[in-house]
């Protein structure tokens, strides 16, 4: 059951999928419709999932489920991963490359680099301690709101700098 973001409790489970490239405007419209239809029909053990789904920054797909209302596990998670895989195929995307780091260049422009190039990107000045990076490991709405967009210096990646 498609649920507005502001109604989702802060304990809602969150999945953030980062695309390997920005979506075109046509893709934003298409994928948004597909995502909305999926969430509206999302079920877990034959029960409707109170869920939310949206695209952010033309680069991220975010799914949210109110697990207080309906436990989301097994087949319901599998169905969401199946949706992501179908979107990858249909739009020539990759949502599962965990070795890419995204960061804000401007308020609306997102850049990315391969994780093994972290030291090089810092040395070149592309990012610094205050550069906003995306922590896709957040797992609840509360974390999404407080810890998804964070300064590099506060991110787990800061510990990897040599």
C-alpha cells in the first residue's frame, strides 16, 4: 500500500539502491511510475506492505517499509530485489556496485568515484572533509534522514584514508 513519506514511521526499514549513472528525465518518469505501482501492490505473506518508494537526485532508488504494520522478509524482499534487477535490465543500469562512492558536487549534481581511488580523489581536491557523501548503509527512516547525507569526515570512509 503506497504510503506518503511523512506518514512512514521513523522505524521503517529502508533500502537505498545507488545507480551507476544518473537517470535521464524520461527514465525518472518511467521508473517513478514502475516504483509507485510496485509499492502499491507490495505484499508480505499475503498482507499489504505499507511502503514508500522514490528516486533521489536522479541517482538513487529508495524503498521503505513500515515493519510495525507488516513484517517484510523472505518473498517480499525477494520481490523488491526482482524489481531492481528488472530495472537494471530494462534501463541498462547497475544498482549493486558497492565499490562506487557518490558525493555532492553541488546541491543537485552528484559525482562518483571507485572506492579504490579514494586517496587519489582526496589528493586531487575533488572531495574534502566537508564534502557530502552518501551513506547507503542506513537501515531506517530515522537513519536515512540523519545519516544518509553526511560530511566525508563523519563517514566510515574517512577511516580508510591513508
